[in-house]
C-alpha cells in the first residue's frame, strides 16, 4: 500500500511540474493596451476569440483554455510599434492594403510562430489612422 501511495504521489507531482509553468506564465504579452483578444483552440483564423477590456484582460487570459495567441489594440501607432522593440523582433516583411500597414516580425522571445510567405512569423503589427494593433503569432479577425 505504501508503494502505491508513493508512486501515485510522484505521478501527481510530475504532472504538477508539467502544468504549473503553463498556468503561471499567463502574463499579458502586450502591456498598456486599450483592449485585448485571446485566441484559443487553434493557431489559425479558425480560433475561438475571447474579447476583454484592459481592466479584465489578465483574468480572461488566466481562465482561457488551450490558449494559442493574443492581440492588443493601442491608442497610438507608436505604442503598437514599440512592441517589436520590446521583444527584440526582426522585421521580415511589410504589406499594405488600403490604409492598413501590416508588419510581420520574428522574435526569439515569443517562441513558436506560423509560416507565412516562407517565413516563421510570431509578431504581427498593424497600423491605421494613427492607432495600432499587435498580435502573436498573428492578428485574427481584422483590424
């Protein structure tokens, strides 16, 4: 009986060591934003989106299951573009569609990304009309 208890306790401890880092590292990727969108279930445009204002963003992110990405809307273009500098990101390519300028980056600090036009992208910043949005790995749902 003691052996079963010991093995069970060790198994639970091992499971806790695997899960704890994921639960504890639920900080917001982007500080100082006006609003946030959290992507779950998929790392594509098929992701479920959870919306939060700045006040509730941390608690929404903490309770989200199968989190796959995050985006944040900023009042100014400068605040959005500062996210690339904050993460030491390298600009890969830029696209312009109408009045929206999309910049695609890679940062080793953000981890895995998605393949887009032959590049691994894990930071996407869109700016329009003086405001901006930053997302990792991409911004889904439009900006």
